[in-house]
């Protein structure tokens, strides 16, 4: 078992990661009858894409002796209606000022785009990924 979810009422859930016992709360977004006081399930889906990319990039960076410490991402989730769904996820990836050559950049960008979450999303969910490399 990976996780458990308890519905708390008022469009809120408590999610527990079984192995670690860590918990977090989700809340429906304000544009869908919620209070927007926590991540919504669709926020988590978009955030999972970025976290997965960062993780796979970290694995690849370690294998190629590259340092990506300090990398930062900004994510924007886009929703569509009829049916309500995620239509796109924009990710701005700001790379640290460490020296990474052209080959390293290609390795890291390929790693990000091949993470399991990216490959699991429906092809109609646009993934707009922009890397910002320091000059």
C-alpha cells in the first residue's frame, strides 16, 4: 500500500504516506467550491511533475558528476472545462550558477523530460518546460 486518504468533510482530505507516516491536507480550489487553503488534487498533480523532474535530474546529475544544488522551479497549472481537467502545466526551471557545459545541459534536459510523471500524463496535457541557464 502506498497511501491512505481520509475525507474530512468540506471538500478536504487528509493523505497519509504509509511508509513514512507523513500527512498532508488537500482542499478544493476556490474556483471549484473549495476554500483553497491547501494544495488541490490537481495542484498536486502539477507539482508532482516538477518534483519528479527534479528527482530524475538529481539522479542523472549525480551519475554525471554535475551539481544542480539550488535549482528552482516555478509551476503554473492550466485548467480546462467540459470536462474539468488539467489542460497544461508550465514549468520554468532556473538552473544554479554552477558551470555546466553543453553536454551536461542536454543530459539534464533529457532527464527532466523523461521522468515517470511526464511520461504518465495524457498526451493532451501540454507540458511547457523552459530551462533558464545562467550566462
